[in-house]
C-alpha cells in the first residue's frame, strides 16, 4: 500500500488548478486531478507531476452535474486509487473547478444562477460528502473562493454570492469535521491572469492596468501566486490553520 499522502484537485488541468496540483506534488504528495473535457491539458499536468517524482492521474468529471458524483467515486476514483496508487483513501481535497458567468444583477438569468450554484456551492458541498467516506482523519479541505466576497465588482453578484456561501460552508465543515481532525480552509484569489472569462484579465491590457492600479503590490496576480499557498495547506506544517479565509490578492481594493 502507498505511504504517500494523496490530494484530489478538481479542475486541475489548467490555470490555478494546474499550478496547485504541481505545487502539491512538490510537497511530496501524489495527486489526482479532474478535468471537464480537455484530456490533453490534463495529461500534460500529470506528466509535469511525474517529472517531479510523484504519482499522478487525471480523471474526467463535470462538477456541475450532481448525478456524476457517486459514480465518479465508485467507478473511477476508487479503482484508480487501487490500481495506480495502491491506495484506497485520500488525504486532501481541493475544490478549484469553476467558471464565471458575469451579468448585471438586474438581468442575471435563472439559468446563469443555477450554473453558478451547481458549480460553486453544490459541488463543494456534495462532492465533499462523498470524499469524506474515503478521506483519512487528519486530512484537509481547501475551498477556492474569490476576493469578490470582500469587495464588489458590478457584474459578479451571482458568482460572488455562491462564493460567499462557500465561505460560510467552510466554517461549518471545520467545526463538524474537527472530531476527525480534518481541517477546512478558504483560499480567495484576487484578479488572476488565466483563461477564465476568455482570458479577460490576462489579455485586456486596459482591464489589466486598472486592476493593477487597485492592487497595493502594483500588478494583477498570476497562477504561480496561488498554488504554493494551497500546497502549504496540504502539509502537516499547516495543521493548526483551520476555518480561515486566506486572501491572495496582492492587496486589492484596500
């Protein structure tokens, strides 16, 4: 049986999730990532982790569909743990998978609302329920939120409301799972250069400069600003950090 700890990172094929998975591997953990559709990108992450010297595997999962959860664990993850890692449990769960559907509050649709609540609140709630059945005591949950729960930017009411709910959920997870010594924390990135929303923060120079001007450290974030912090939370050194919201924004909107 494997003696390495194992982390499961949802949405680990690109952007923030990719950097999280690679940094977790650098801490000496094996990693399972999920991806929605781009297996090539996911396989690239697996290859990077294997170069570090850790085991890794990528499995498909659309977190927006509740009915996917049980078969993901029973038919995909558990056999993969046994066959690829010689293990039957995991130690850390990182809820990173997500997307943003910006819309003004007055015109946001029920369809957009449902998409956001399924991805950003339902998934961390019910995927964690399933994961707890195979999570070792003393492990940890890292929920990825957003700086938008502290400051407001018009157009993100639906997304931010779900992330606000996720932050409250995290406190309940920390409290109720404390008997198992399982920690639950929030990491809240600020504006980051990724391909989310069509790469707007990365590729729109006017937007990028405006966001940088509102940031104490004078630039927008990069995926590499986030992954190492998430990875730290997946170590014994972070054991006494629990029920905390850690914003990683370079000091936005202070």
